[in-house]
């Protein structure tokens, strides 16, 4: 799927450029295409410079958190909830601990740890599955919640905003938190409806109701604030949360007698390797999207959408953020490249760039998650997993646009 998407970007750019030359007489379009390739290759390296530092820093602190047992503690706290949401999984089954660890790792931004843990959890769930090719209810719920991606610390998005010169990279912290909460809630409710899950179980309610009430009360508080106050609060909470967690990780490590410096260096080395391996993918996608923009194809598509939105009488400012949303279900690297390109072309603190950042943080890459997690255990019939995951993704995009107007409109 990713091969077709990448090739499609270049072929669409070629067709649009030929049209501008043969119909519009614009022969300079090909020079613009070639220039965009070199410009995007250079931008990829510039992004990677900060990415090296950010990943080594963050993965160093996260390794301390792992060694201090913070992720294991979260697993024990969330275990009773997943036992109720997946009734076909016996109590004490290894899958429950792995599932909880996976979500805890995702929430903390431990993507490199979350994926292998998630694959192990999917294999354990497959041992309980009576079918070798059809997804079980537990597997579907696990996958949809992974695709909705409740992430409390979108550090990578902060990093991209910092690299592009944002005055305050963490300004989108609260909007992303609200949007990703909406996508996760819709994902859970849609699967619960399809599987007839008993969400009114006392244990489930004990977990979900306090969270829902706190989120509702928090949103009610936010509704009383002006746009300037919202932006200020988002900035404060974003920076306070990031630095506060670092302090907690260090203190927990010290109390557990973890060699914090050695653990940090070990995790930082892993961050360096992860960043190094990302460069080819970043160059590939940014160059393809740069060609799409230089050919005029992307602008033509957006103008068509803008015209349709204007016909309804809606505000059209969010349209420039839609490229990230349109490719997000298919490719995380393409969506990331679209986000960076939007920041570059529209301005990192423009309304479109902020909404694109919120969209990027609201959900995971649905079809990639489906392919990796189900492919790992040979599942061919996904049943209602695709529909529920896409519904959660749509909810995340709509919520991202809504909170974008709320905070920055």
C-alpha cells in the first residue's frame, strides 16, 4: 500500500505538471519540480538534526522509567479493566499483561517499545482464537484502541514544531489531548456496540466514569477561558507535564536504585539508532510531497475542497490542514511529511499548521496498524475492525478541527 501511495504522488505530480505545460504553457513547472526535490531533501536533513537530539534525550529518560518499573506499575493498575473488556481472555492470561504494557507504553510515547509488546500480545490472543484467519473480539478491541492511539505526550510533534521555529512548540498539547481522547472514546464505544460489551460493569465504570467526569469538568473549565488564556494554559501544561515527568522518572529511578546515568545513556543510544534509520523514509516522503506541491496538484485538490466547503457557508481555513488527514490512514511517514510541508508552506504557527499538528497527534495510522498486527498472526478477515478503526480516526480528525477553532480560531 505504501509503495502505491508513494508512486501515486509522483505520477499525479507528473500528470499535473504536463497539464500546466501543455495546456497552461507553464514550462517553468519542471524547474520548480526539480528544485522542490533538492529543497525537500535538504529539509529532511534539517529535520533530522533536531530529531537526533530529541529522540536520544527522550528515549534516554524513558529507559529510566522502564528500569524504575513505572510501565509495570501502569500495567498492574489497568489490568482489571482489560479483563472486563475482553471477557473471553481468562484471568491471569499473559495477553492481559502484555496488552496493558502496550497501552502504557503508547501513553508514555514509548513507540519503539509499544510495537513489539503489542505484537507479542496479538500472538497471545491468537492462542485463544478458535479461527486461524478470522479476528477474535479481543483482537479487534485491542487493534482499534491501538489505532485510536491515546498518547499523552506527543513529543515528536513538539519536536517538529520546534524545528520549524515555533514560538512555543507545546502550544498544541491540550488540543491534541482532547482530540486523541475523542478518537479513543469513539473507538471504544463503536467496538462495545458491535460486541455487546457490558460497559456498565462496576469495574469498567470505576475506570471510565472518573476519567469521563474529569475530562468533562476540564472541558467546562476551558469553555470559560478566552483564546489567549487557552493558548497560555496549553503552553503551561505542556511544558509542566514534560518536565514534571522527567523529574518523576529520575526520582523513581533513584528510589529504586537504578543507575540513572547509565540507563539514560543506554536509551539515548537506541534513540540515535532510531533517528538514523528514519532519514531515508523522511527523504522519500518529503520529496514526493514536495513534487506534488510544486506541480500544483495538491493546490488544485485543496481548492476543489475549499470551493465545496465554501458552498456550505463554513469557514474554509481548515482545508489547508487536510492533506495530513487524507493520508494519515494509509501512511504515518506520509502524514508526518505532509505535516512538515504544511508547516513549511503555511508557517509553523499558522492556523492550518496548528490544526495539522493536532490531526497528526489525534490517531494512529489505521491501515498500517491493521497490516502489522493482523499480518503478524495471519489474520485475513478483520470483521468490524476496519470500520471501527476508521470511525475512530474520523472522530479524531473532526475533533482536531473543532478544538483547533476553539483554541486558535
